[in-house]
C-alpha cells in the first residue's frame, strides 16, 4: 500500500539489487566515483549519525572510521532504507524560538538527495556504456544498441 509523502521504496530496492549484481570492476569504479562525488556530504551525515548515537548512549562497535569508508560499506552491503529516504526513523529534538527542530535530519537529507541522484546517473551510465560497447553483464539485449533485430 502506498502512503502519501513517502519516498519510492521500489527505487531503493531496485538500486540495491543492481549494485549487488555489479561485476567487481564496475562496483569498484562506482564506489570510487561515489567517494569522490559524495565525500563531504557523506562525512557530515556520518558525523551526525555518530553524534546521535553518542547522545542516546548507544555503544557502537565495528564502525567504519569515516564517511568515505561508510560509503564503501554501503556500495558493498547495500544502502540502508533510512539513508536512501533521507529521514532517520529516530532523532532527538531541540527547542529553537518556541518551535521544536529535529537535530540530525538536515545533513542526512542533503546526503540522501545527492546519493539518489548519483546512483541514478551512475547506473544509467554503466548500462549505456555496456550497451554501446556490447560488453559486461548489464547489457540488456546482449547486442549493440540492445536491438534484437540487428
């Protein structure tokens, strides 16, 4: 059932599925490109998440040391749904000027927006290159230009 105001879970699922089935070379290249393109925002979002954990008294073990390593983990194990949606399922609030404001949502929101855009264009780019060069496992038709009649 669809609920108004929610992000597209189908896009999240399909993106993780495509990333999981990438060849080793394609996964390495998309991960390197993601680290290059998203490093600053990933670092800010990662810092906010670890700050939230510390504020709530959560003891974290086996954490990636920084945002770049966190991106690498996401492109090898899958992107978490909360990160994809850009909305944490739990946060703390502070009162600012008589209004309550979520403390850790802003950075994760901006990171998620750029992550979704990056994934979309990276996957489309990989598919286009594989199609034109008739190479790799992401060539939908296994023929140049994916034309069955050629």
